[in-house]
């Protein structure tokens, strides 16, 4: 059986790694770089769905291949759902992942409301239009940054209550079973395998 080629609308190496780990059977995931394409899309929408659609539809247009895009972020109760769609740009220009995470901790310092959730929207575009698949993972925010773990983004401060561990302290395989992206991607895989 030949694998189905899908264009993956991301240049983020951590996201690419997670997506390839979950979508394994029957799919060949190709990044814009692997396709020899310059892929840059300004995320101008105010929803996860809107930004995921922008990316998947643009990549479909320039690659001619069925395209998949993800838009995800962390939504914090004490900040009325922020940073949300702006998770990757939270804080000041030039911030690293760690800077953004520490900025967020500073924003809610001393706040007893530590509830947060990760949200992911996958957009899939082909000749039939665009479909969406979503996943949500509830957790609480730690009060400090995990120096020893290996997660990315906000994982070093996101505690997943059922495991009593931060996402940065569990293996990628464990994380993919319960994460927002894992949930959305399994729904997407079910659709593709029909």
C-alpha cells in the first residue's frame, strides 16, 4: 500500500515531530521545506479555527497536495482565556518559549486560580474544502518553571492532574495519548482512514 502524501503546514520542529509520531500509518507527511516551498502565513484570525484554516488553505493552494495545519495554544482561566490564539507571541517581541512561559507565570503570580487548558484545532484542506478536528486538555499551572524536563512551549508549567505530572515530565508517547494535539489528530486520522 502506498502512503498518502499530506503537506504539513508548519515549520515548527517540535510540532512536526509530534504530528509525525501520531500520524504514522499510511501517511507520508511532507513539510514545506521538504516540498521545496517557502511557507509563511500571517496568523491574522482571532480564533484557532481561523488561523488553522489560513495555513491549511494557503499550503493546499501552493502545493496542490491535501494539507493539514494545526493552531493551538494555552488558555488560562485567571487571564480570561489568554494567551489563547496569541500563545506563540505572548509577551514581548523576541521572547523565547521560556521567556513567554515565565512571563505568563509572572502575570498570574499569587493568583489562586491556576486552571488552564490546552486547545488544538487541526484544519484539513483538499479538493472538497476544509474540515476541522479539535482537542482539549485540562490542567493546572505550576508556580515555577520545570528545569529538568523536555517539553516545549508551556509544557514546563502545565500540570496534567490525572498523572500528577507536568507535560515536560512525561514521555512524548504518554503526552500524545492525552494531549490536545493527540486528541485532535486521532479524530483526524479516523476521518482519513474512513
